[in-house]
């Protein structure tokens, strides 16, 4: 039996850029609980459907919507309160998305640069990265590092610049429509990996249900 020939390193992506909430970790239920608790404590009404509408959005936009539901805090106070409540839940259990750590290990083993591109606050992203147990990311771009949140392309463009690679030679992994739009607008090859909310098919990105493997990424670039 002839052994399979490994993929050529020249066909690897220049970097792989990861969303965090919903892509690396399934923290969306944590955010939904934090939002619900905050609105209900203010005497307002907040449903799971309301929370799902915020998936992938910048935290500033989410805070403004929570204010409209009766939360009597300023935007930064809402962001800090939500983030702290999600961090408390992460401290109890990090809900890794199936296949995410495995792909990260493959990428690091192949010497492919990686970036975490999240609209969560940097200090929360650092918590998640530390929980990996290995050096998973070369760069972190968080919501408090950029002027424009997803779906604006700035977060992904910033990650490519910091890594020193062309964005057009990068692959981005995203679970939400705002995130996918951000990565597509930036010029990356995009895998849309919906988890809690469906994403419609489009020739602008690759739609799949599970986190890909390195072989999957290489096949797209072949």
C-alpha cells in the first residue's frame, strides 16, 4: 500500500484567522444568559430570540439594545457586566467547539500563523486563550482594539497586518453573519460555520456544519 503524500506546504494558507464566540468556543449560551439576567433584573423582557439577534455583533451595539429594554447602565458598564458574567461561566467550564482545538494543534504543528479575531473584550479573549493549555494564537484582535466592529472589515484586516501576511492568502473561520461579512469584505477565504443561527448559502464563502481540518483548508486552496 502506498502512503498518502502529505499536502504541500506551499499550498497552506498564509494564516488562519479565528472568530472566538461560537467558533472556537460555544459561549453564545453564556452571553444569552448574561443578557437575560441583566434585562430581567431591570424589569424588562428578553427572550432567547432577542439574544440570538445579537450573535456576532459588537458589544457596543448590544449594549444600546439592552438599554432600550430598560437596563439603566451606560454602555461601558453594560459591556463590563456582561463580560464579567460570561467570564465567571468560562471559569467553571470552557465550552470548546468540537474540532476547534484539534485544528489549532494541526495549524501550530504545520507552522501556520493564527490570529483570534473577536468582538469580545481582550481580557476575556486572554482567559480563553490561556485555557487552551498550549500557545494557540500568534495575534489577538479584540473588540476594544478596533474602531469598527464586525461586520466592518477592520478586525480581519488588522489581524493580517499584525501577522505580516496578505489577507487574500488567509482563511477565516466564522459562525455568524456579521463575522462572515467582515471576513469576506476584508478579502479572506471564509468558512462559515453556523452553530446557533443558520447562515444562508453564498458563493462568497464556504458553508459547513463542522470545524474543518487542515486537509479541508488545503483542499480549498488547491
